[in-house]
C-alpha cells in the first residue's frame, strides 16, 4: 500500500492481532480531535467491517460500531474543549503537525456549511480533525455542538463500517483488500479535491472580473478625457 505501513489496516491487523480493535478505537479518537490528521480513519472503519464479516476480528458487529461511534464522539468533545480552552494561541500556531493552513481551510469549510460542517466534515480527511477545534475556538454553543457532532459520528462510523461488513463477503473485495482500501481513501479525499478546484475556479473568475472592471474604468476615463478635450 502507498504510504507508511501504519496507514495500512491490514498491516496493523497483522502486527497487533487481538489488540487491533483497541488500536482502532485509539486511532479514531485521536484523528477526531487531537491534531493528528494523517491517520487511516476512513480505511480503518471499512477494514474493521471486512475483518468482522470474515471472522478475522472476533467481536460483535453492533458492539464494534457502538464503540467506534463513542470513540469518534469523545475525540470531537476533547478537540472542542481544547479549542475553547486554548483559543487564538492554538489557532495561530504553525508547527509540523498543527498547521495554520489546516485551521484556515477548516474555518472556511465551517463558515460555508455552519453546523452541518460537523456532519459533512466527518467524511473529509484533515477537516474532520480540525472542525471540532474550530468549533471550540469559535465558541459554538455546546448543546448545538454535541447534537451535530453526535449525528456526524453515527453516520461516519455506521456507513463506512457497514459498507466494509457487507462488501467483505464479496470475493473480489476480500481478495483485493489493499485495492479496496485504496479506493476508499481515494473517495475520502475527493471532497477536498473538488473544494480546491472550486476555489481555484472562483479565484480565477474573480481575477478575470476584476481585470475586466479595471479595463472598463480605464476606458471610461479615456473617453471622458477625449470628451473634455
């Protein structure tokens, strides 16, 4: 698989065996609010479903889903409270992991979608890590945050884990797990790609409009000067 070994759920399962599910809970918790956005959240949930369906992971499916939802929600709560506590200094920090550009991108996403960003952002890598911190820095009302964050956690975990569970029974998927996981990762980054393309097009249109308006002003000035002459 492309990237480091620890980004590959199959590698994690082979390495940690019976403790794989506990590791999965920890990864989901961290990715959902503790400033470490480069983690295999989407592919991990999908793989958990596949491993349960195939019998490699000995845990009840519904128990696993509930535990993962709780981990995702608690990660969000911690991220939100850290955002409220640390506020602007955290927002302005620009380190190797906590990058200001991630905050800026997420803040723009939050401004565009409002409370729904807590649901939509779940399905966008990096955004799902920082969206709750931005909500905390912005001092979003706690009850409102808990409701929308809970909805996002349920949908994210349930959709991806269930997809893995049912597709895990398909021989083509099971025999090509690495390719299936890469496909999930690719789909998970599509929203970011679309947003970047949309932003670039909007910027280009704004520049073109500004240039046209400037040219029009200059032309009007020339005409006025000719008329006065």
